[in-house]
């Protein structure tokens, strides 16, 4: 991870999706950045990372005319030549893996390869299809995933690799390599890298003010203070 990525992650890690949305508004991006509300987390969690993108297209065929052991042989060929993962070995600490699977109902990632990506430093996964299966294990492994739905299906005869480190379209938003992805229970927002620092500046101001306002209400209710209402730093000025 380069120094600029580290700086951006430090800026965005404390922020909620709602704060980032406000920061985007303050920069004039009212109608940009928020992904389709139907893209939801696999389980209640949050993640912040730097976009690492890859694009897959629907497989054109033909379907294999083999079964059993011959299908195993064909499947090995498929994974070695058609549905490949050349981006996987390039994952770095802090990456948010963004997979454009063209809306196909397929589990490109599962509990084994997603866990491998986590070991390499991936913060989370975002996809515009199913994109994930083995979900009971994925939840157990605490791997954050945001997608339209869950899929049971393997890649064979469904997807073919197209490109990596390219702009992709997810949930109505263009995401470029290096953009900032923030995701939580409110959904996902993508921040163009070129305005990221300014967005963070205003997002932090909103979070600071929100914490103070809610802290007063906690105190009136006699509630114990928690981290969601405690400001540990002075108002962020950028």
C-alpha cells in the first residue's frame, strides 16, 4: 500500500456511509456515488477500502458435452483458460475487491478463495450479481460482502474473464481502480479519488456534529456513552 492509499484509508475508516454521502453532497455530487439500494450486505458489518476492479462477461459457449470425470477435466481447462483470476495475486492490504460480473447469477467468490483474499489484505467484496456462495462459511469467516443476491452456482459455463484494473459499472455508478469504497448497513458509496480528501473533510464535520448532538440526547436519557457518540478528536478541518 502506498502512502497516499494509507492516508485515504485513515481519513475514511471512521466514517459511516451516511457521512460520506453528506460529504459528496457538499462537493456537489448529489446524484452520484450511491450504489443501487438493492445491493445489500451479506451480514451486518462495515468495510472501507481502495477499489481493486475486475470485469467478467457472460460465457458465450458452447456448453461442454461431457459429464463425470470428463467434465472434471473440462472444468480444469475452463478455470485455466476462460474464467481466470489474474487480479487475485495482485490484491494488496486495504483493497476493496470490486467485481463486475455482468449481473450473472454465479458465485465467483466462495468461502475458500474469499478467505485467501482476506489473508492478502482484502477489506471486502462488492459485486453486481450474486458473486458469492458458501455464505454460511463466509459469514463465519467474517468476510464482508455486498451484492444483489446470493448464488449457489459455480463459474463453469456462466462467466468468462474480460479485464482487470479497469473502470466498471456497479449499481449505476462508475468505479475506477483507486476510488474509495465505504460500505455498511446503509449500503455502498463510491468516492472518486480526485475529490476524496475534500469529501472526507466535510464528512468528518457532519460526523463530529452528529456525535455531539446525539451525545446530548444520550445524557438526557441517562444512557451510558458509547463510541458512536464520543468525539476523540477536534473538529476535522482537512
